[in-house]
C-alpha cells in the first residue's frame, strides 16, 4: 500500500544550464503516465485518488505516486472551470443514448486532469525516487491557482480524450 508523504519539503534541482550561447530545447525531466484512477480513497471517503507512474530521466526505474483530491477541492475546480455548463455545451450534439456514458467519462477525465496538474506542481518542487502519495491536503492553494490558469488545457485534454470538438 502506498504511504502518503508530503512532497512539498523536497528541494528542487535547479534548471539545466549550458555554457553555449545557442539555446537548446530542454527535454522533459520526468515522464508521467496515468496508471489508474480515479478511485475513492477507502480510509477517507471525501477523497478520490489517481495513481501515476513517474520516471525521471536519471532514474533507473520509475515510481508510483498516488495523487489525492478532496471533494471540496474538486468542487472549487469545477466552479472555476465552469465545468458543468461547459460540459452541457459539449454534450449538446451527442445522441441521448450515448450522453450518460460520455458525461461519466468526462467526469473521470476531469479528476485525472486535476490530479495530473497537482502532480505537475509537485514535480516542480521535486520528488524522491520512492513510491508515495501526494495527500489531499497538499498543494491546495497552488492547485486552486493552477486550475484557473490551466482551464483551457484541462478542457482541451478532456475533448481530445473524448474525441469531441467544442460544441
């Protein structure tokens, strides 16, 4: 079982610098893939969780990081994005018999997108090469701000996964 650890205390390795005057494109330091989720957190019913595989280029192997969201944080994100109204517009062209399935999938994709965004924030701070958990009460203010800043990204990811266009 994964143990929750607060990753906020880990120091970040600074950006890569080069002596060359020609800028070189920076390769992503981490490769992050969704392993599973969202799933309810058994010990804390007010939380949902997604688990990601995280592999840093310098690591020999990857780790699994569970990212938890509190229900109230999810509700604030829905409101900040205007998710319900936006989704209603997106689903307007979907046949009635398919709408429930697409809506359910969109809800899961929102949670996955928010967990991914929260993990991005933790990666910016730096994470250790060990399995762990980014608890629901970690990076709350940072995620709330990032949701507002990344609204278009979250919506675009959902549309891409659903193979839909904005309605």
